[in-house]
C-alpha cells in the first residue's frame, strides 16, 4: 500500500517507447533482416506497436512462429543489425529533455529500468548523452529477473537510496505497470509510447496517464490518493 500523498523522491523510466523514441531504428533493422530473407518491408506503424515488447516480439512479427533454435538465431541477427544503427534516428521524445531538466532542477533522482540487454542499453545511453545523467540504470540482464518482476525496480530504488513508495515508474507496456504494482511504486502510463490497438491500457494498474513527457511534471504536482 502506498500512503496517500507520499512524497515522491525519484522517477524511474522504461526506455523504449517511454524515455527514448527508438521505433524508427528498429523498423529499419527488422526490414533489413526481412529483405535478407526475401520478404517485403513492414509498415512503420506495424513495427512501432511491437517495439516495447522486445526482440522476441519483433521476430514473431517479422517471421511468424519459428522453432526455438530458428527463432533465437533470427533474434540474434536482428539485434546485431540494430546494434549497427543504434541511434541513427533515436532521440528523446519531444519535451523529454525539458522534462528531465525539470526533474533535476527539482532535486529528484531519475533512473532507467529496461528489459533491453546491457550490451545495447549502455552504448545507446552514451549515444544520446544520458549515461551521465541517469542515476541508476538496470538492464534486462543486470539481474536474474526482468520486468514484470519487481526485482529490477526495487534494485533501482535501492541504488537511488529511496523507498519504493517514494518512486513513480513510467512505462508504456503492461509489464511496466505490473512491475510497479508488485514493487509498491506509483505507476504512470506513457500514452505517447508504443501502445498498440490491441492493448487494454485503460485496464492497467496506474495512477496517471501522460500524453507528452512534460505531462509528468503536472502529474507530480497533483495530490495523490495512494493505492495498493
């Protein structure tokens, strides 16, 4: 249970589709791999809706259901292609830099919790010049468990030196909301992120909805009732 009006001291962000707009680089990478396999390109919107679900989802989108070995080989090929264009188009979502500036000005710590593997997360953050700003970075292979497990969020809170109930987790996938709920954190949905038409985002555990990154500042200023 989160106490009503608990003072928030830290903000944690999912990466793809929440803090960074990575969809175009993934779109090009998946279509390059499809071209190698003699397949036609997929539309940007089709790929965008799956980016937050990671490499496994993109392989299923691009190549259907494969046997386990073939699927894993395709996933590795996809990520290796993606690594070569890691931040060709990737940027903070519009308003994201101003939002982070405001958080820092307020004295709030912020960090990143992503299921992206560290060998992609770390160089990406260097490319977009966030590696020295994020006070905690937890990748998908940092710990034995990934989201929707609460373990990565709890680890990030400990790294920042704050209680979980003093954190808000911002994400654009159901597993982000599930992880926040299990960790005892506030959950805010990045409505501008990679939420597909089939997602029932209105039913996810949440304390707020953001249409833009800057909406987070207004949300932080609102009284909150707390929730379990």
